[in-house]
């Protein structure tokens, strides 16, 4: 269970999206490493977009008050971990839990849990995150370990996103990402990759990219914000795609450098 700072006061509990009524809250998840957070502004901008659309006020943490962030972290007593900021009507909660080791290379597994329709586009990161939780439960039921992410498709069979990550792939020299119409999140690490990749970008409504030269899993809590994919299996575990993770190295390097230049110190 994470430690939680609620409205500036240390409280018992866990900042878990599923613990709030539907539509009541928005959240962001970030990695804290050695007192540093990468690209905090990107997360807070996405969070405030949801709050504004729902008519909710941003408190000091959502507004980016670094003094408030540092005070909260002093209460939580940590310099490393996963931070989750949850904001709803009249409350802000900042939770801190352990940061687990991340795989260097991922496998993907197609899921049967269909990506649900968003409240609006661009999709907010709102609580409860029931559909992604259902996808994560399906993935666990398949016996896959931490090195495999489950892929959700929309109702039309188009790739949307993974249960905890965004997806991108390179095909014929073009960086392709699922279109917003598939119900994917506007991922923060994904947005950063689009800005620094140095490749043409295409939003697509498509199935499994069988001709991709490289596939990336993007998640803000991963070191550098992303990892390469080595294989993609269907829902029955049969292989659909395989590739050399080294093909993703130039994109991973560019993204890590972009994020490293945008660190905020929260001692």
C-alpha cells in the first residue's frame, strides 16, 4: 500500500483510481528517481485539461506549485518510487509506492478486452480506470509475467494501446501511432517521442503492424520513458510478429535524452 498525502496532510489509504466514483477524479502517475521527476509539466498539462473539461479546480499540486510538491514529498518520506497524483472535487492526493524493476525488452499479447469509448477526445486519464484494469486482469489470467504487456483493440479491431502503456511503431521510415479515435490516451511519453523522433508521424486506424521494423512500449515510469518490443503474440499465444529490439535504439536514445533535459528536482 502506498503512503498518501491528502490536501497537504499525511493520511492512511491508497491513491488508487478504482477507489473513486466514476467521473469523480483524474490522475497522473510518475516515476521519482533520486529525487527527480521527468517532464512533470507534461503530466500536469494533461491533468488540468481533464479538470477544466469537468469543471474541477486545480489545487496547488495540479497547478505545479513546486513548494507544495516538495512539502508533500517530505511528508511521504521518499526520494524514489511511483508517484500517483489523484485530483477530484475538493481534494488532491499524492501517493508514493515502491518503484519495481522494469524489463529492458517487452513482449506483447493481444487481449480480448475491447478498449471502451472515452468520455471525450482527447481521452482524459480519469478514475476509475475500469477498462484498463479489466485488461490487466485478463493479461494476468493468461499467466504472462512483468515483461509482457497486453494490447487492447477498439470495437472495430484497430490497435488502441496496451493496458498500462502507449504503443508506437516504425514502418517504412514513418513513426506510426494509434489514432485518437481508437480510444487511446494522449500518452505523455508518446507525445514526447513524437516531438523528438525526427521521423514523419502518422496516426493510424490499423490492426497488428505485421510489417513494422521496430515497436515501442511507452510508459512514463519506464527508465527513459520507453522500451523496445521483441515479439507480439495473439490472444491464444500464437506468434504474430517478432523483431530485433536493437532497431528501436535510436528512438529510445532520443526520447531518453529529451526527458533527461526536462527533469525537476523534488528533494
